[in-house]
C-alpha cells in the first residue's frame, strides 16, 4: 500500500498503475476515523476494481461555522492499518493547503436535491461535498466511486452531479452497516455518552416500527407514517429531532401527507436526523412501498 500526500504524487502513483494495466480504478473518498462501514466500501471496491484508491481528508468546505471541523475525530495510524488490511492500494492524505492552496472561487452546486433534509439544516454543506468530490474525481479519474447509503441524500446528490456534468464515473451505493444492536456506524458515534448511545437506538427502532406498521396495514398514508415516526423518536427523552421526513427517492420530492404510501411511484426514503446532546446522527430506510405486502 502506497501513502501519498500531494496531488502530484497521487497522479504519479495512478499513472504507474494504469501503465501496468491495473484497471479499472475504484475510489473510496472518506474523512477518516474509519470504521467497519468504510471497510465494507473498500471490500466492495476491491471486488469491482483492480486498483483501490482511498482518500482521507476532513473537508472544511462542508462544515458550517458552528460545526465540529476542528474537533472531528482523527486517527491516521489506525486508518492506515484498516486501509491496508482491507486491500487499499493507494491512500491519499492531503492537507488543507494541498487541496485549497488559495481561496477557492469556484464551487459545484446541485440545486433542488440539496434544499431538503440535511441541506435545509446545514446550509452550504452539500456545495462543500460536491466541490471537494469533483476535485477528487478530477485527481483520481476513477471508474467507480463508492459511498455508503447511510447518507442517502449525498448519494442522490452525487449521482445527479455525475449525470449532469457527464463525469465518467459510476457512483456505487453500498448498504448501511450497523452495530449488532442496530445503531448505524458513524465516526461521530464516539461523541456519544453511554446514555446517549443507548437512547440513539431509537433511530433504527423507529424505522423498523414504521416499516412493520406498514406491513401490518396499521399505517397507510404518508402523514400517518410520519406521525408514528415522530412519536417513537420523541419517547426517547434525550432525542431532539432535526427532521423526520418521508420523501421520494432519489428525487427527494415532498409527498402529499394524505396520499397513500402504496400510491408512491418508485422508491421512497424515510430519513432522520436527531441530536443526542451535541451529537447529530442520521439514519434512513430506502424502499419501494409496493413491495410491502399489505400495501399492494
């Protein structure tokens, strides 16, 4: 495994791999503090690619002024050990000065898809994501790029960016990886106290209960499903809901609350963002309501 820290070194390493016929190239962009979710992306990349590139970069553009950029967890040595164990060939670890050597005047922005969910509560966040991912795609020029569905909105936004700008890369969405008790893996889970960690299980539980209620025919409309979602989460004393929404996917369009879930055309997403103390966690479930037996 080769570790590179400059764009020039990255391009040299990739050119060597391409000249040796080690293509296609799979790319896993991360902000580090890796966990099993990232490991699953690296494994999927290894299945589909001859060369696996991973980046580790905590991108300041996607953090708001009162967010946790400076305190975001970092552990480079641990990250490198996981990357090597999971078969990464090249790990790119640039500094902020390498990625942004001068004040950036050009941004990539995807409209509409970024006004809902996390885009509504974190203004500018997705402009930071799409800008840095565009830069990384230009540097790596991968055939495939791998992202976890825990941030399903990010997947939808990046797929639209790639389609709109004719980027020659396929966005591969990979399943959410959870702890044994259901909590979705996140680098920010380390912030949780023991009690907050226990109560955070309400996120996956609320998604399961809404899905089960749909299967049993107890909820049929979008509004009924949302009310149940909020009710389950609100029973947790430490939970502060940022959003609990049911939208189309990947279009992220609002559904009429009175409409039947079974009338939805294609997939929907049940999406959550909830704070426990100072820690904001997201979770979701993407599925086609017509595949829920009771609703057909």
